[in-house]
C-alpha cells in the first residue's frame, strides 16, 4: 500500500527561539519536546526497558490483554491518527484488529517516524500510511487535509499527555475532538497516581538512562545551536511533587557559570535549575473531568498496575 512522508519543517526553526526564550526567563526551562533528537529517541527507548520505568511495559501488557474488549468498544474506524507516534510500535495491535483504511502518524522526530512508518506500510499492506514530520502541537490542524474521510480514532498512548500542563491538556483534547469530528473517538493512555517512591525510582533509574536522556538535551544544544554547555557541570535531578501530582525533571547547575548559546551569554548560579520536563500523573476520575471540558464522554476504561487507558467518544 502507498506510503507518504510529508515534512512540515516548522519545528526545526523554533529550536533557537524556544531555547533562548526559556533560558532568559526568570525560571529557566526548555520544552520537553526537544529531548527527541535521534540520540534522545534511542535513550527514551532504553528508559522503557529499565526495570524501574514500568510505564511502557504496563501499557503494552494492558493493551495486549484487553485488545478484544477495546476493539469491540471502538467498533469500525476508517482512519487512525497517532500524534507523537515515535517508533510507531504501539499502534500495531490496533491495526491488527481494527483494520483501518488509513493510518496517519505524526512526530517531531521526522527521521525516526519515516523509517518506522515505511516498515509499518510494508507490514500492513492493506493500510495507507501517511507519516507527517511535524510538531503537532503547532500544526495539528494542517494535517487534516491529508486525512481520509470516514470515522476517525485519535490514538494518544504512552502517557505523553502527562507532559503537558493541566491547562494545555484541556486545549489539546479540544483540538483532538475537532480533528476526530462528531462521530470520532479518542483512545488515550496515561500513568496513574501511585506510591511516590515508585515514581521517584522510575525517573532515577540505577543504570542512569534517564539522567543521560535529560543531559542529552545539552548535547543537542551544543551540536545544533553552537552552545558550550559543560555536561560535568550539570546534574540530572528528578522528584515527585505530590501537591502538583507530577514528576519534575531538572538540570541543576553545579557551578556559578556562563554558558553561550548561539553567541548569547546565559548565566547560571550555583544550584540554579533548568526545568526540562513535567510528567503529570492522574486518577481516572480526574482525567474524565478534564476530558469532559473538551466535550469527550467516556465509553470505556481499562486499568492495570498503575496505568489506565480510556476510550472517549
Ligand atoms: C514520553 N513521556 C511520557 C515520558 C514520561 O514519563 O514523561 C518521558 C520521560 N521522561 C523521563 N523518563 C521518561
């Protein structure tokens, strides 16, 4: 079946602007979407294999064991849309049972997406695969003209929704609603609130892959923006904040230092933090209430070992 790769290059242009805006703000931060260069994608895959980080494995096991029920609750769909598809591994089970005519996958990491999308098209010859290299946060609506008509399912697994602030979650779910259409569906997976000690360990794995993933952001800025971050002068620091219901990831400066990014000087105090990611954890009820504000009604809910998948229509 045909495989189309479309490149919407706006994401690359934003890196310098976003990074300088984040580094010159009162509290320094960089959007977590910039973790995912090729090395970052590989490191994230390694994180998913760590014993402490059960999120991906649990979702996979949940989807595999409840696939029949989930497919029955979904019914017939013509098009599956997966924003932030990454290596496209998660959607395979749904393709097996739902057999849609089209799969539209989107990711900011265009190279990873195009390789994975091509492989999917080979393995599922009856499905037309459209891969769009884009930052869907900015450009989701632009993808609409590349989607076939018919009933649509937006698939957003992996607790990626947890990397958005609560206010942005509602906005994104509204945009998914518009893209899916009135008869469309949303299947979404998210990590549940649980023992903070378990969460702490998941983001501080003993083998150090999460630390390497966090620090790789600086490697990327050194390479792509001509920055001169000294990695030995920053420490990965991640902790669970129960009142906010989120893991916070930071890179903490181990020295009073001046760093240059694209020729611009950025000063870090000793102990100053660069906030790189929030990873929100939800309860099923909490998520249902947020989804309701975006006009989604619950159609099904499956839970396993601290992870949930919900179906909305
Ligand atoms: C992609 N996202 C859901 C992961 C998470 O758990 O927030 C990214 C990650 N960050 C550190 N470890 C994994």
